């Protein structure tokens, strides 16, 4: 691991006619990182020290930032990374684990090209399998790193129109009708970040993840997010006759409200509980003066979810993750076709596992996923 305490350069490359150096800093200790986040337009929730600290507390990932700025100067740029050490999935750097997107905070294309060359050299020297980048704007990264490995869909809703217009832009049958159904059913709405609300949310998340054949994230991940994000985080619960039927976790960052996790009891989906939570989140964000509601990423094969998010009037864009690997190494862990049967078997096991065992599986496995 680079020595981030002394901030010594670990790579020197020719850039812009000068000898550029790569430095490493600890973003949880170096206040210059927060200063850069305040001024850089691409800084998001996933760059924040709150998110990085939650990753550290939950999974033991030590966050690092590489930069071309030497000690004692205001940061001009930076790329946050976490080192994932796993006997199951390999030894690599990820920017950033469990983050929908994480743009390199640079201001010039030549800086991005320098980071690509420097990180490739660093990966070779440190014997990392690869460095994975998750930019929100994929074009320059893909051209620079040339190893696209995964594609997702991102939906973001522009909150600048008034609430009346926002509601009118919703799909009339599948969205507006469900919001009104929730109101007729007199569903109750609760929000906060208490242990009791976390309990209700986690149970809904667990049954949803079982339904999808995957384990839930560790409970301590959500508790650490609550503690690190403070009042910016809200868990929202919709209930019918005292029974929690839908839950959602959102986090506010700058002028954006981010939907990050959700779950529901499928037996009550016809009542519109999740639709109520989305609409209440939109109203909350609008009334707070925010400009964007980020509905989060969707896997390319989640066609139904992609259609659902689009019906809220959100704009669709593509996320492309890329990997930078030392020359001669592979960026893929398994042949995706050869591993399909393993995924199907695992999904069946997860779908039938008791709740405590399923939750324990998530606690063990997510540390390796990153």
C-alpha cells in the first residue's frame, strides 16, 4: 500500500512538458480533500468523507486519494480509491466500492491521462490485479483506460419545475394512479434514522433481497451510514394498519437527493407504498430547494426497474465502469458464461436460506465484493 502518511511521490511521469509526480493522501485526515469537494462541480456523495468513513468502519477498506498536488498546497485534483484485499475476488483498487459512480476530480484531460499511466505503473509495482473506475461521464475514462467492463443505467430527475408540473410528468397509469391509490388506502408515512426505523427497513430489505436471490448488505453498513451522514440520511417507511410494507433510504448531498436502497413486502405492492415513498422524497427534495433527485443505478438486465424509473420523468444516461490493468494481466475473474450455473445455484440457496443465515452470508460476502 502506498505510504499515505508521508505523502511521498510514488510515480514520476512526463506530462505537459514537466515531470509530474503522483502523491497519496488520507482523505479522512487531510482537510484539503474536503476543500476540493466544496469547489469541484463533479464531487458527489460518494466522494464525501462521510461515505468513505462508513466504508472504512463496515468493510475495513482504507480510503486513499491520489493527486498531483504536493504537500502544503491546495489540492488541484484527486481520485479516491479503496484497496480491496480478498482471497475470493482478488487484490485490486476500486473507485469506489458500493458506489453508483465516482468521477475522477480533475480539471484537465491531460491530468486524466497522467493518472491512467501513473496508476497502471503503480498497479504493476504493487501487484494489484487492476484499478477499477466508476465515472458518471464515461467517455474520457473509456478512451483513456480502454477496458470497459460493465454497463449500468442511471436515472436523475430535474427538480427545477414546480411540483404540479413534476406530478403531471409522471406516467398517468402506473405512477400517478398508484400515488393516488396510496392516498386512498390511507397509508401512513414515517421518516427518520432511529434504531426502530432501521429495524423496519432492514426487514423489508431482507425479504426483497431474498426474493431476488441475493443476500442483504450487512446491517452495520446502514448503521454506519446513519452515524456518518447524520441528518442528511433519512429512512422512509410506508405502513398499512401498523405493518411496514415499503422502505427507502435516501441521502442528501449538496443540491441532490440520492435514493440508495429500498425494499418492500410484495404482498402489498398493489397499495402503492413504494410509489408513496418516491413521491414524498421528491416533494421533500423540492421543498428543500434541491435541484436533482438521483434514482440510482440499475443493472443492464433490470428492464422492469429501468422502465419504472423512467416513468417518474427522470432522464436516463449510461454508466460504464472501466478497469486499468498492468500490461499482460487479465481484468476478468471468471468466464461469465462458464459461471452462469454457479450464479443460478447461489440464487437458489440465498432464496431459501433462513433470515439469520441470509444476513450472515451478506456480512461475510460483501467484504469481498467491493
